[in-house]
C-alpha cells in the first residue's frame, strides 16, 4: 500500500487489533492496543517526513518535473490521496500542471547543452531549495509554525544538497566539449526523478533511508566536490575573460602570493632561492589531492625538483616532485592548459597541473625551462614517436 493511500482513519486501522485482543487477558489486550496505536502513529509521522523530504530531494534535481508528474498523477487519479496528504491536491490544478510542464519543457532542452545547463543550474540555486521547502510544507498541511520552520529548513537543505551534487557533476562534465555526456546525464537525472517519485509513493521509508545514505555520502565527499566546482568555475571564468595567445611572450614570475609564501618558507629549510613560481591548480598526482589552488615552485639549487605549495582545508600543504627520468609535456584542453609530468620509461608517478587557457605561453615557457634543466632535447618526444611508428 502506498504512502498516499494509507488507511483513512487511524482508529479504524486499530479496530482489528482491538477485536483480536478482546478474548485475551484484558491487561495484555490493552497493552497490545497501546503499542499498536503508538507504532502506527510513529510510522505515520515517518511516512509524512519521508514523503516531504523525498519530494524536496527530487525537486533539488528537477523541480519542474517533480511538480509536473505529481500533478498529473493527482489530476488523473493515478493515485488516491489519503487524508494526511490532501494538501497536495493543489498540485493537480490545471494551471500548476501547465506552468510546470512548460518550464520542464524548457529545462529538458537547456539541460542537454554544455554550459547552458550550468547557467541554468546557477539560476536555480535559489529556486530549487525554495521549491523543495514549499513542497515539503504542502505535504505536512498546516502544522504548528515552529514545526513548519523546522521542516522548511530541513527540506530546503535537502534540496540544496541534491542541487549542489547535480551542478558539480555538470561542471565536471562540461570540461569535455562534446554534448553526448550532457544528454546522457540529463536523461539519467529525469529517470532518477521518475524512479524516486515511484519509490516515495510505494515505499517512503525505503526512500528516506536511501536519502539519508545519499546525504551522508555527499557530506563525506563535500570538500572534493566543492573544490572541483570552484576549480571548474574559475577556469571557465578565465577562459571567457582571457583568451589564450600563444604568440605573447611571457616571463616566469619569481614571487609567490603572500598566502603561499609562508608555506614555502616553512618547507624551505635549506634556504633555497626561487627560480620561478607560477600559480596553478593541482590535477592528478601521487600524494597531491586534485583541485587545490596553489603554485609550482622551482629553485636555483635543485634543478631536477619542483615543489607544489597550496592550502588544503585551511592548512599548509606542500609536495616535492622528482623530475629525474621524467618527460614534461604541454597538453591544451577545452578549459585549461595542462602541464604533464610522467616517467620516460616504465612505471612511476605521474603529475598533472592545470593552468587557465590565457596562460598557454606561460606553460610553454615552463616546459622549455624544465626540458633544458633535464637535458632533454625539445624534439626528443617527437623523435621517439617517429621511431615507434611503422615506416610509411
């Protein structure tokens, strides 16, 4: 039996329990009746909370589809609302169905275009949590003002968590210029909303359990998710405001930002002097977390080493990169210019450092500088590739 079609009168639901206990010891019968009554009350409240938070979470993914499908189900009597859910009947209003359907139609297409989807998500950072909170309050009907505020905060936070997870996934996907991954993600999100609505309808407690596990997982991965969102947003902003120009000569800076200078000084126990220090974002690398805003530092005394300095969760972070036996390359990407360091032969640590598109010439200078320090001819990589290819 679904959450929306619960028994319409709690006293009627207990009648069978009372009748069954009538021939038993009166004290036992009274005890069983009291236990059943209390248990039903708790389950009923949990169902209400599960439906309220479930709709709020789904609204954080796609508010308009959630309202549109729920409204259709109520309007065409695909589901029968129990008394405690009668306040949701307003969603079956033809005007609400029409407006939510039009808005979902717009989102259906906007959600499948790279960067348009992220702009749409940015606009809905406020709309979805508010919509989720209003849906949750509508589920509860007219509770006390204090309880209304508590549920609104919980539901709004739940919607915001779902929205943030979706927006972060889209930002990560938009680093690839092809649209197919966006289309696949959008269709998957719509399917998740439809499946979530069905689960909330047929088994709200299971939906609540899945929601709690999902929120716990989000907060566990939240630092990584937020760092990734910050990095992708910053790279996109730099790309829009500073187009790459490979023809522009660029000098390697020698001064560290103040927040990173103290980190380098702490690690620089031998008093080495800076040859150059270039701000960047960490990518993949051994013992270096991705998406840290920091700087690559080269010193005059250690020609075959680099140091990456940054701040991680408010604490200083530093890692040393050994360049001996490594190859250094420059890889242009859609949003960034990447500096890649990998072993010349065999297995070994690989490192990736990300620079904005406007720093293409700067990355070329770094690559040339490091190859010179390593005694690596600039054309060595091309020669190796030519020798490995079959004779044409």
